[in-house]
């Protein structure tokens, strides 16, 4: 006897419509993310924090500790003298005060002479190189190429070029009956022997930074300025410079800091001559600590120089903050 088959009860009977029984989540909704422990973030930061503590923070603290001692690394005794090393640096007539502040003066002169040119010239070079024209990449590469050389190579190269006795420039001038200026032995020529190679060496680096900044300036601003009848010079001062303000502050800051750390050019090209005229602060610090074995005084000099550079950085940072506040 044939009977009608009864359909099996649906397995979904009793479930709420529109809900997935396997996950308990209504289709179309997003599950809330699991809370991440703060420890995870510190684990990702740990490699950097460890390296920073080992190679930056620890040397700074150790240098401060050395500056409070009469520290000769060849002798076992290193007596604690407190702030005496700092007092000696600010005491006129002491054995370390005169040479140190003379080196700070030389560093300041070099910074004043070099920084404006190293900032302005790369900007003037970057503006035309930001446009498209045949051979643009070639000129960019040629200008940037010197920066890949080390400071020792730059120093030896330019000393050979500027040497008044056997230098290439002296030989060329001698052929036309002219005497070579005393680039390496007399002022103010020695400053040219330091500033000119530095400009040639670092121009390409700042140029690349300015090129990156120029790409962020909207082309519509230049088109609007052209429609208003602005000349190229007016566009430069009213569109380019305002758009490059953050980049310009950054370039000025790193150039100031780099110039204040002058060492290689002075050590190799002029060797601090004439007298102590071009002996930079870093040269004086190295001589005091490594040649005279007075590490305590050398560390105190380093601390003062660091504080000066930190003050410069804070001043430049304040300009950025003023811009952000507006």
C-alpha cells in the first residue's frame, strides 16, 4: 500500500532566520576585533629600543659620567672632580678654555659661511631639474655623484687640487704667470678651502630633498598663478617657497647640525692651519681626549657642543610648530 512520504524535518527548524549557526553571526555584520595587548606593541618596539639604549643612550650617560672625573684612560685612578671640568672651560686663562672656545669660534665661522650657500644653491638647482626635459636624470646623477664619496676621499682630492706647491690649480695658474693663493696656509683663503669642497660635496644631497618637496606642490597652484599673470620669479616666492617651508626648515636644520660637526675637511685639507684658525670643535675634542689623554675635559666639551646643537634643533623645531598652529 503506497503511502505518502513525509518530508524530513528541516535541520534549520528552530533556528533564528538570517543567522549562521556555525558562527552565531548575522550575515553582513563584522565581528569585533580581538583586543590587542599593549605588550604586543612593546615587543615590536623592543629591537629599536634595545639598539637605541645600547648605542645612543648608554654612551651619552657614560660620557656625562666621564665628564665628572679626572679621566686618564691610561691610569687606574680616575678621581671624581664634579663640575670642575666644566668650570675650567668657562674660566679664562685655563689650559682648556682658550683652545676650546677658539675651536667653537672656527666652527661657527664655517657654519655661517657654508650653510646659506648649501641651502640656497641646491634649491636653485632643484627648481629647474624638477621640470621635464631631455637629459634631466643625467644632470641629477652628476650633481648627486660627489655625495657618495667619503669625507677622506673629498679631503685628499681637494688638498691635492689646492696645494700651493704641487696642486693642480697652482700648476695651471703658474702656466699663465699667476701665483696660486695660499689656500691652505693663510686666511681668508683657508675658509674657501673648506667651504668650496663642502658645497661641491653636499649640494646633491640637499638637491634631492628639495626635489622630493617640489613634487608635493600642486601643479594647480602654478597654473592659477600663471592665469593671474605671475612671473616665474613671483611664482617662486609666492608658490614654491611657501610650499617648501617644512622641507626648507628640515634642510636648514640638518645642514646646521652637519656643519657644526665639521671634522674631516678641516683635519685633512687645512689640518687646522694657520695656527689654530680652522681647528674645529670636534678636532679639539679629539685632540684633548685622544692625544692629551684628558677624557674628562674632552667629555665636558662634547656635552657643551651637544647642548648647543640641541638648542639649535629646538629653535628650528619651534618654526615648524608655529606653522602647524596656524
